[in-house]
């Protein structure tokens, strides 16, 4: 492990494991996290010895989404998320299978990160939420990879309510593939890797291309503009401020 990095990389037996390793920051998608994850993914995809890429994490949280503290201080209208669509598209269109391992909460952009993967294995205690609307934001960019996975009416409800849902609900709604007891996550991951590495590399790449070809274009340009506009909006700034200050946003009704 390299202490000054937030993404750790290990390559063994044809598998590149990219581990989000910023537990103190709830593995938020900071500039460093996004850049290092993209670089590690590119390296894995260029390495002929790598057959499968695994996205794992340290700490209790898989990924809490964009780093809102960093975004609030960026002074940029797009809040530093311009490269996030490129990262999602790189995972989505990677010629090698990408497996996400979710051992804890995933929120907002973190849900998009796992949704871009081909196979998602989750522990039974993992939870999920499209929390954007509660921060005055829109799950615009991640919708490009989430909506092809999910049952439409389930995605509709969960994106509008922003409520937290468990791993069983995530599986039923199509967001994740496999739910196992927390103690069995590593065993299930190994089983999936056995199956995935049994496929021929070129055949896997072409099969993935075929599967993705049935999905509409990701429309990231339009979606990114929508996302950036809401990050810079009064609601977005209020939502980020309320998150940082650990208070209710102004639009939350006050109980009588």
C-alpha cells in the first residue's frame, strides 16, 4: 500500500484490484480520487495480463459521492466534476469486465460509480441513496449509467424521494446484481472472478461491446450541463452548505 495515495492498486492472477482508500473522507470523489482512479483504470486496461478489474474500498463506506467540501471551495461553476463523466464512460465501455464490491453505504455519485460496472456484489448491510435532490442537485450525470440498469418506476421513486434503501431493494430494482451476507462478500467475489476469467479476452470484450450497443448514447454533454447548473444554483449551494454545517437545508419543512 502507498500511504499518500487514495486509490491503491494490486494486480494478481489476472485481476487488477483498485481500492478506494480514503476512509476518513468516506471515499468521496475528490479531485485526487477521480484522477487516481481514472489513471489506475487506464493502466489496468492497457495491461494484457489483467483480465478483470475489481473496484473495492477500505473503511465502512463504499463511496459517499462527490466531495462537497472540496466542491464548495472550488470557485468553479462546474464544482470540479467535469472529468466524472469520462470516468463513468471509461468504466462503462471498458473492454474488460469491471466488478464493484460494495461493503457499505453508497450515495449519489458513488451509486453512479458502481452502476457503471458490469457486475456488482454487495454485502447485505450495504445501503444506497440518490441523495442529490435533498441537496438541491439533480442526479443528471449518473442517470446515464443508472437508468439502463434499473427498473424504471423504481428508479423514478428513489431518485425523487432521495430515501435510503437496502441491498435487497437495490437488487430487486436492478441496481446491483448479487447480495450476500457481509461475511461472504469475498467468497462471492472470488466465485465471480473464476467465472469471468474463464472467458476468452477478445470474446469478453466483444460481448461487452454487444451488450452496451443496446443502450442509448449516454448524452453526457447535455447531462453534465444540467448537473453543473444545479451545482452552481442557489439550491445547490444551500444544499452543500447545509451538508457541511450539519443542518437541515432551508427547503426542509420545519416540524410543528
